């Protein structure tokens, strides 16, 4: 009897939601074709064209601008269709973030394309120059044209007895005379003592600013005035400023390359939120809690698949031996980044669930969420400490001290080998990120919810994250038994399972927000509908990611051949 009452409550929930559910663009029949065309154009631009353009840009391919212009054209069509739809339909979601962020990311891509155009134009101009800057002048080459000092010239005049037989120090001796137009100085048929004095003064000035030669700036020639020297100094300062500005602009260009795809995914997600009219009012906090967390797992899954394909192999993230770097700079391991994400995850979400009921009493669910956040703060910090080579070195202090001072080993020549780090130290094996993802999956699988559909959705993504953690654990077992010995990616098959489960678990995590579940109930969509659609989408998305990364490899090889 009690079970029947519970079933009746759950069955009546869609009816109650149907009466109070607000109108949405999803159910708006007016101009639906324009909206579908807008969605299609934006998906084509941001999911298919832009990733290829970014990979070509990272590879410094000659086809980058062509793909960027194709993206701008496709995106412009989508923006135009969206503007037409907005003018033709009522504003059901006033002041939504999708429109604002959409303009921001569009402007960023336009700025990047403009920077690329200027860089391409500058490269074309340098290619047409008589003295291309493609190869910097070596010190030996510049010293071969170093001017002779005035003291050496005076000694040469004293020995030779005739100033007429001398040649200017800026004369290379290869047929260019000082009275030619190429030196931009007046021709002189003879030298008086005053002329020689002027020449030596000019030669001293020439030597004073010779250091500008290595910076590639023009120098005043013999006979130039103080204005010429001032111009040289100004040119040097302007050159350094322009080089710094250029370096900043190129760094900004590279930053857009790295950030535009995550920003684009956020914009697409906000489009879904606006289309379904989710997270209005206080529900925004539940939306942030689920969509931010789910987005983190989604991108962590894409990163995991990228690591499997060989991305970030130069950092040792592709389950490979990290290539030796000359600069010796510290570079974080992939496990350090994952631990840092877990730490940020816990730090930013500790009170996020309760903000929807701010000022009210803390419920049992609020305390559960706070406990999970504290767990992630401690786990993330623990994982980052494990990845610190300095911490590991300090932990080895006592055993190293005991091994080096033990009796009978002081004169043993082979004793230092006993304190050499084992081969497993060459590779990061840190199960802490996988452990805490496992714990999160287990807890969310049994998390009490207000409806049966919400409980099922939470159980789905909880099981997916649990499976991803087990797959990562098997990867560590493989790597521990046989550590990688090559700089090429090892590509453990278990990482494919982890990537699939992280991506799909992240999407279903986002769908488990209270407003999203209410929308599923209102439109009579069960939990398995969301699950099956997500599985199909993730399979296609993973295949597309591999294709895009393969295009990047092709572009790099093509540029190297040319």
C-alpha cells in the first residue's frame, strides 16, 4: 500500500509540472525552421570547422586562414539566422548569457584572424625584401664586417705615409667605394688634416653605435650628424618596443588557440540552456553546480582521449617517456593537473548547492554536498603533493642517509647504485585523482533525489565515473609492470574506456540538474532516452576528435616538407 502511494506521487509529478511549466523556445512553433538552421550553422561552425582551424593554427599551416575565413562565414550565417529568429519571436529568456558570450567569442575569433592576416602580410613583405630576416646573422658573420678602429687607421696612415692609399673601414674591399651612392655619403677626392679629424670623429661615433648592428638597426655612417645618431637610438627603442608588442600579440594569438574551443563549448551549452529556458532565478545555482562539474568531466574525457592519441607527448602526458628539454623548466605532470582540477572543483563548489536556499537552514543534502567538496579539496591537495618531486625527495632523506652511512658501504664502489631511483620513478603513477572520481561516482549512484528519474540519472553518471576510475586503475597497473621506455605514446587501451566513460558521464552529470530533470519530466522523456542519445553522441564525438588530431599531424608533416 505504501509502495502504491509512492508510485502515485511520482506519477502525478509530470501533471503538476505540465500546468506550471513556463513556455520555452523548444516548444515554440513559430519560425522553428529558422532556429533549426541557426543551430545547424553554429554546430557546423563551432564543432566541425573551428577545431580544424585551431589544429592548423597550432601546426602553423598555410591553410589556417582559409579555414578561419570559412568559420567566420559559417558563423556569420548562424548569427544572422539567430538575429532573424530573435526579432520574429518573443523574448522568453530576457538577459540570457548565451547572446553576450556568443558575441565575445565571435569577437575573439575575429581578432585572431586579423592578427593572422597582419602576420601573413608581414611575412610576405619580408619575403619580398632584398635582405630577408628568415635567418639571423651570426656573431662571426657580423664580426667579419666590423669597422677598423681609428687608432689602427692612424697607425696605417703613419706607416704608409699617404692617406690616399687607405680605404674606409666600412669599405668591404669588394669593389664598393666610399664615394658611391650605396654608402649615402658625399664623395671626397682628397683628405686634408681637418677632413681626417672629421673622419676620425665620425669613426668614433660609428664605433659607439656599432652595438646596434646585432639588433639589426641602421647605423649612422661616417660624416653623419648628431641627428643621425639620435635617429639610430630612436630606431633601436622603437624596434625593441615593437618586438615586445609583437611578442605579446603572438602570445595572445596562441592563447586564443588554446581557449577558444572550451569557450565555444560553454557558448553552445548556454544556447541549450536558453533554448530550454533552464536555471532561471535561484535555480541558476543548481545549474552551475551540475553543468560546471559535468563540463569539467566532459573536457577531462576529451583530454584523456587526446593523451591516448599522443597530444602533450612533449610533456610526458601521452603515457610516454618525457623528452629531455634543454631549458630544464618545470612542467606539471598530467596527474598534477588532474589533482589541481579536483582541488578547484572542491574549492569552488563548497557552498554552491546551498546558494539556491541561501539564508535558510542547511538540509542533509547540503551537508552531503559540502562534505564532498571538502573531500575533493583534501584529495586534490594530496594529489598535488604526491606529484611534487621536492616532497618525494624530502621523504627519501632518512633512507638515503641510512644507506650511505651504513657500516661496510663506505668504501663500496657499487653502493651508490643502491640509492638510485627505481625505474618506476621515471613515470607518474598517482591513483589519487582516479580514487576520488571513484568515490564521487559511488556516492552519487546512491544519492537520494526527489524523483525517480533524477535518481536514475544520478545513478547513470555515477556508474560511468566509477567505470572510468577502474579503467584508469588498470592503466596504472600496466604502466607499473612495464613502464614506458619510448618517447612515443604507449596508447594503453584502458584509456579509451576511461575517456568514453568520462565524456558520457560528464554529459549525463549536466543533465542531472533539477531544472533539466524537470524538463525531461515535462516533455515525457525518460532516463534511458538521455542515456542512449548520449552514448551515440559520445561515440561520434570521439571519432571526430581523433580525425581532427590526425589532421593536425598531417599539417605539421606537410609544413616540415615545405
